[in-house]
């Protein structure tokens, strides 16, 4: 029992920390969608300098959930028909 309790506590802490982190990240992304100054600040920290058109496009992509480099949906087939 002396070894099991710290292990269980560690696992519960890791799982709780993960969910708290996901919640916090989602809140920050939602706030960034509505605040162009915050989005501009993050872009500058990453080394990008966005003009007005690029800023609008970035906000639109964040609102729609379309991110560059994302694979197409699994249900959409491209190419020739199957047999």
C-alpha cells in the first residue's frame, strides 16, 4: 500500500493536469479568435508579421477550424472510384 498510493496519486494528477491544460488552451484559442491584437502578438512571437488580409484569413481559419496542413476528412475520397 505504501507504493500504490503515490503511483495512483501521480496518475490522477497527470490525467487532471492534462484536462486542465486542454481546457486552458481552448479558452486561449477562443479568446485569440475574438482579439486580433492577441493574434498579432502571437504571430510576432513566432516570427511572422501579418498584414491586414493575412490577419483576416488567420481569424477565419481559426473560427472554421481549418488549419493549414491539415489532412482532408476521412469521409471524403479523392481519386478514382473503388471496385
